[in-house]
């Protein structure tokens, strides 16, 4: 894998029409969003997110994107998803790293920095302005959920928590940390839970 770019990855909004759901991960992944510049686009866990969005009619994914699913390839070829009625973003906008090569989780200080909180409140405000009812926010992982409880200037929204769809996130959230369970079964269950929230 190449060097982490540490670029700020902007949220991906539906270009037209209403927005009824916003999905936020923790931070851009090193192989996906950090390379492609698009939330979840090329992250291994992002395959589950986009598959669920596509099944719900909330995204169009070019067929040639599925194999190989790789953020650097997406950037080089210009492959992009199209959202319909949704927003994708991250609790922290850059891929956090100590050495430029490996991912580290964003710190509490980074997540609750006033600049970051203002950014998230602004993104939610833009989405809420296009939502006919109450905006549904889905946080992928407890770190993402944690920061959404610290947004005093955000519009009203309903917050739902799902485990992060990475292998580590799914196994950590499973009973007995996933012992005796197949990752594929956890992924299928996770997609079903996301699809239920997207209805």
C-alpha cells in the first residue's frame, strides 16, 4: 500500500432532491476514501455500505467499480458513485496516521475540536435543509456515535448506531467477539440491519 495522503475528504451529498438519511463513518480509510477522496469509496468496508445503499435505491454504483474495489483505481479512472436521497461522511475528515503509512483512530481531542464539530454541524444542517421530516443519522461505530452527542449547534436529528462494517468492527460487536462465527454471516446480518434503517 502507498503512503496515506491525509487529504480532507468532503461529504458526498445527493446532487438533487431530498435527503432523508446521513451515514457517517469514523474517518476515511487508507485504501479507500483517503485515496479516492470520496467517503467509503474503495474502503473494504465501503462495499457493504454501497451495496446496501444500492439495494435501497439510494445509490448508483458503476458496475466496473466492484472488481477490483480500490480507492486509488477509482481516483485514477474517475469512477464515482451517485447518491439519491442520502449523505455520506465521516466523523473526522482525514485519515489519521502517526507515520504516514498506517491508520490510527482519531483521538477524542481531534473529534471534539471546535473546527470539527462546526464542520459536522454544517454538514447536518445542509442535509436537514433538504429533509422533509426529521433527518435520520446512522453512525457506524461507537466513536462516530460519540461525537454526534457533542453537536450543540446541529439541527434536530434521530441517531442510530451500527457497528463499523470493517472486519474488526463486526467481530468486536458480535457476541463473544465473534468466536465461532463466520465473518461473511456477520456482514450479511449487518447489511440487513442497515437496509432496515434505510427503508
